[in-house]
C-alpha cells in the first residue's frame, strides 16, 4: 500500500532513518521528526513528498507542532511510528533522578501523548480503512485479514493457546466493568 501519510519520530538516524526510507520507497509521504534538523533535511532530499519537523518530543509545544504541521500540510495521519527514544545505560543506583525522568519523558510519555494527539484523525478514517480492506480481499482473496494489524499477534497467539487469550480478555472485561460501576454506598 502506498500514498499513506506516515509520521516517523527519531528519523534522523538508525532505525528511524531506515524506516523513513522504507516508507518513502513504498511511495508514502513521510513526516520526518527528530531534534537534528540538518540530518532530517539531508534525508528529506532523498524522499519526495516528505515534510521535515525538527522537534524535541519531551516538549509539549513541539508535540503539538508536529501534529498541527502534519495536519495542515497533509490533512491526515495514517501511520505513526513512535521510534524516538533515548537510553542511559547504567545500573539504576548510578542514574540520577534527572536521567530517569528524561528517559521516561522520551521513551514513555512522548509516545503516549503523540499517539493521543493523532488518534482522532486516525479514528475518523477507521470506516475508510475497513472498506479498502474489503475491496483488497475481494481483489486478492485470502482466508483472513485482521484490522487493525496490531491484533494480528493476538489472533496468532489465540490459534496456539486459545485459553490464554480467553483469560486475558475475560480479565480485562471484568476490570472495565468494575471501573464503570458506581461504588455502593
């Protein structure tokens, strides 16, 4: 599939850069996000229809800017690759509190907040995505198509160990029901 709008964080090097290139080769429009603007600009020269957004994802204003610029430039977000990350590898007792907080901001908080920010745009396209998948199945029949793709792993595990998936789903359902019930007085 090509023509998607894909945000790749941490696109200035390593896995993020390789991922951005792969989406570009597939014909997708790639939003390149990282702190190092010069490296993003160099990569953008190789990827037609890409958009460079230098950003520090630990900063709330930068997160909002990534979403706003993507929306104003492309109108939608089809795929979000939360690749940006950092690690200070040492024994826990040797890490400073600032090191720990910094790692949590970039490795946990930023992906959650960025996902939350693009989710409304992605959800509005759920019905369209399903329709395209139906047409695709009619054109190229196969026994199964799982949407969203992330559930493919659960389907595979369920095929191997169905009781485990049943137990996880039942437990999650009980918890959800308990949190929705008003407390007895």
